[in-house]
C-alpha cells in the first residue's frame, strides 16, 4: 500500500517547483490534495495533469481568509484534512545588509516575512480544527539557510531561522494531537521569486543565478538537485505509519552539512 493512501493534504505554493513536486508525489502515494497558489494559470495546468486527485484554490498565503478557504475546500471535497504543507516562499537573492537601502530593507522585510513566516502561521491556524480531528500533521518547508549562513541574505536567512522556531513552538503547543515538522532543502532550479519591494517579483532563481552550478560545486554529493529529489522527506513526515514518533524535527536534506574530505 502507498504511504499516504486516502490521506488528504493542503499544499501551499503548489503551482510550480518544489510545491508542485510535493503535490505530484503525494498523489502518487495515494493522497488527495488541495493545491493552493496565487497563480490561477499554474493551478489550471496542475489540475489538467492530475485530474480528480487535486482540487485547486487560488489565493494569497498572507490572507487568513484564503488559508481558511483552502482548508475548507479539503474538508468539503474530500471529507477531512490530514496534512498541511506550508511551502510558499520568497527568496531575497542574497541581498546583503550593506548593499540594501534602508527603505528597501524595511519594506522587503515586511513582504518576505509576511510570506515565509506569517503565511505558515495563518496556514497552521486555518488547518488546526481539521488536523485535530484527524490527528494529522504540519510540514513546513525551511531551507539549508535555517542552519547555515550564505543561503540568502539576512532577510531570507532570518525568516528560515524563524521557521525552525515555529516548528519547535507549534510542536510543543499542538501535541499530542498534531505533529509538526520541517524539511530543509538546498537550492534548486525553480520559479522561486523575490519580494516586489526589492524589485525581484519578476525574477526567478533559475534564470538569475547559476543555481545548478553552485549546487553541484557546493554540496557534499556534487549534484544539482531537482525538486523531485527533495520530496521523499515530505512523504516520510506526512505518513503516520512511518513517522508516528516524530515531532518538532527539521530534516536537513540539503547535503550542505558535510563536505568531502578533500575539501579540507
């Protein structure tokens, strides 16, 4: 039997990249999924690809009402909610403190933290009643930047460190009914964008940065991962039978923690 057979999930930032890969893998594992994303076009393509296994909600993770709609859709369409995957995010494209004007720093902080931190809090709040009923779980996308410097500038790195705090605090508050964990991927070639306040809303990481080259050179395994390479950890943490005792944990799947011996 598949690990997520008959489970129901909500995935934010589901239209492309890592979010879409999570939706696709969950569907392969037998789950039904509500895909929540701001892009109606991306959601339409996802629905065309996966059919009845997926319902879609277009909205903004910064909105409590939109998060409520996504979780309500899961219950209305599929009868329950077992897993909420907070995945929508923004990157700051390594904008440093010295090189960022103070006004952009302030507005960029507000925009990036609203998505990367507040969006997770509002999603967790919206999912709370249904997850309590199913004794389900929350899984939050973090980053190798939740553990190490250099995975972004101070805005992004601080937001991902804040995500570790959310995992730990929510695991503490919501036990024993709900498990709360995180996954910390490394970089990948996706459509990940940045804050409009920093002029980065129309810039994708895959086109602005030689991310495959950087990953292959900087990771211990010398590979340029694809989104699909990271999604196994989400399945593991979502599957009750596989991770019943796991809560308050962030799984680092980035391969940045250990360098080969010849690197010194």
